[in-house]
């Protein structure tokens, strides 16, 4: 294992541990992966954050090859499907975070009630239909929803987020969970006003340049 690979695997472990510390995962729920060469590293099934080590990650190649001491997460299918659909994505995170999962159990999209919904790349965060976990049907539904988004909800299940980097994927995941909490609280009082497609298009365009240094 070279230093770069070791660092990538260690980063995934730290991400899972951070999500656990934030209360966005509990026990062995949730999983994470990163693209690596002709495949991906993914967290093993049934292992909690406290026990997870870099050497416990499982290698899955696009050609079906596998290596590692443990079985891969049961959700490896949709991780692989996202990477196939989105060459620009290098990290995929999945959680059963409380508020995103609550909205997913209502089988509702997260609409454009707040401009930060655009952090996921569009004017909503779609909620995909329910399918049994670990199935090809679920992976196809998630990959389709993520074709033009960096996050989606899974009905009666949880939240998926992705990014070109681990930092981006974590930012999207944490932000969408917070937005789901705000949206649920707003709905408890009344019907939130929604931004128009044109207003959200302005936000998305602004986000393309947000935080980037101006040319000299």
C-alpha cells in the first residue's frame, strides 16, 4: 500500500468517525467509499465507527474483483452505480441521519424552500422510490437521481451525498441534513414559500464561482 492509497483509506475512516460523532450515523448504519483506480474502496458491512480501521476497507473493482478481510457494505451496488454515472464524483457517503431520514420516510423531495438547497446541484433534492436495501433496483434508482445532483433521499431509508472530493461530499451531506431539519420545522408551522426555478438558477450560477479566487 503506497502513501497516497493509505491516506485515502484513512480519510474515509475519519469521515465515518466524524459522521458518528455528529450523530448522523449510529452503530453500523451508513457507509462511505472513494474511487480508486479501476474500482473503489468501501467500508465493510456491519462494522461500527469505533472499530473501523483503514485496513478494514474493502476493494471492489469495476470488473467484479474484490479484496479485503471483510464483506463490503450491502449498499456497494449504488456506490458503484453512482461512480459509473458520474465520472466527476470521487466520494460517496450514505447516512441514516435523523432529519433527512424523517423526510425520506414521508417520501417527499426537499424542495427549493431555501437557496442552500442548490448545494446539491439543482432546485431540489429528489426522494427516490423505496426499494429493498442492497438491490439492483435501488442502485438504479439512486444513480438516476444522482445523474444531475450531488444528493438524494431514499424513501424509508436515508440520505446519499457525493462529491469530487471528500470535503465536498461531507459539506453537501451535512448541509442537506441541516436543511431537512429546517424544512420539517417550517412545515410544522405552515407551508414554506418556495423559490422559483429562475431564482434557483441564479443561485446555482453564483455557486459556480463562489469561493474561487479572482484572476489577477
